[in-house]
C-alpha cells in the first residue's frame, strides 16, 4: 500500500506531531509491536502514528542518509508481520509501505487509531508463550500501561470519535474523486500516481477511510467532511455564517451586513471564510511619519490569528450539532462561536489562566490530520 502522506514530511516531522513518529534503525519485533499497540490504542486521541524501520535517530532527528534495510530483510519482515499481527487483541491489521529513501529501502508502518480500542499485544511476539499487555505513548516513548493509566486505557472501549465512525448514508457517489485526487496531489502522496487506474473505493480503503467487515464496508464520516461537495447532506447546518455590525450589535442591531452562507468540504469552508475576512474585515492603515521616509503599515487584525481561529473552529466543531459556526464582526472585536464549545476535559479555570491548553480528547482527530497535511492548522 502507498502512504497517504509524503515520506519526506515524515522524515522531517512535518505535518505530523513528532510524538506520533518513531524511528527504528533495525527490525526489533517486540519493541516495534509494543509501539504498534500503543499507536492503535491512541490514549490521547491524536490519530495513531508511524514507525519508520531502517532510519537511525540522532537527537530526535532522522539521520541522513538513512541506514536502510536490504530487500531480503524486508521480505522476511513482511512475512513475519502476518503472524505478529495475529498476536494483537482485538484483531488489528497493520498497514505497511516499503519506501525508497536516499537510494535505500526502508519500511514504514502506518498505525491509525483502532476502532476497537484498547489493544493488547504479547509482551514478546517472537516467543511461543508470552503474556498480553497494554501499551501507551508517553511523550515520544512507548510504555506499559499500569495502574491509573491502565484504567484510562480500558475506559476507551467503544469510544470512537464521530469523524472515524462509519456512516451508512454515505455512498461512494457522494465522494468526489477529483477532491480526493487534488488532496493526494497537494500532499505529494504516492497514491496520486496511479489514481486513474484504480477504483475510488480502493483508494479510500488505502487512505483508511472505510470501516466494517468486507461484506458491509462503510465510508467514514471524515471522508464526507473532506471530499464531499455538500457535507451538509449528512451533517445538517455544516456551514459558516458571518454577520457584520458596522455600528455594533447593541448600539444599532438593525444595521448589519450578512455575508453569503459558506458551505462545502471543510478545507473549502476554511479558505472561503478566510478570503471573506481578509477582503471585508481586515483593514490596513498607512501613516507617514514626519521624521523618516518609510511609512508605517498597521492592521486592525493579524491574518494569522484568523487562520488559527477559523481552522480550529471547523476542526473541533461538533458535527452532530445542527448549528453553524457563527462569526460576528463588531467595531471593537470579532466573536467566533463553534458548537459545542470546548471539550469538557478543559476547565474554565484553565481557559481563564490563558495558558497553553491540552485536551485529552480530540473531537475530530482524523479531520485534524487532514488539515495539518494541508497546512491549514
């Protein structure tokens, strides 16, 4: 299978958080399968991870040129992995992609978050008899889950984020092949190379956008969020509403400008919303100081702040809520309302402290992966 992301982005830890990437100089099945189990269990709901075998690490950075593996070794590894996968409970199949980097073959193991979490694996997958254990990621390391952490792991059972759930209402005809192809081309995925010669359902399967048994494969919600021209068909009121009050909503509520409703796949909504704000809300002022030749340019709002806010509003939106993302522009400030508000794991005290927040649960972890690959968040 081909990766849904460019290999150089993984090697340089771009577009994927560094704690979701692990480099292994050689094939060590026990340690590697502990990490596979940890990524599949995905305690932090960050979206699983990638293991690059044949790549040495130096101070957290991939050492180039890569060490690589030999072809015979890769063939043996792929054969062994069939048996090692069988030692994961409940059933989980790893996704493996041989890649050529710096002229040498390496192996990339892509481990998306599993739908039947949590997962355990034998402490030693090479031994005939061993004890099953749970593993999780702690920063950039894999550790055995014990005590309170083990309780949290077990509590993950049947807790699948909405964007990763299969949806019987979504049919293959609802997914735009052109949008899928443009995405793969933009992120420089090898899946774009032979796109025309393959069926769309095959491509979606390799992108981990299908779920369920072979006789009843369902398309995941995130596929419609990203690659459906009208995702509001499945997630009602998926849209952005912008209202401008030139004199203030309290001072003169009757004077308002309503922007055209913004709809479409999530990346398009983000781009269209930013385009409208840049054109109609962000204003530049030029002042010419008397003591020097250069003029001073100032803006009422930094565009980068809008980029972050709008992307996050659509990334972390609850797509089961029948409410739009609402943007209200006042003379003195801009309000952005995204339902259903902050995750309950973030306290109001943490928000008031205005420090870096870390939620233990991401509402739409896979949607976030796609947006990161597109540099939208």
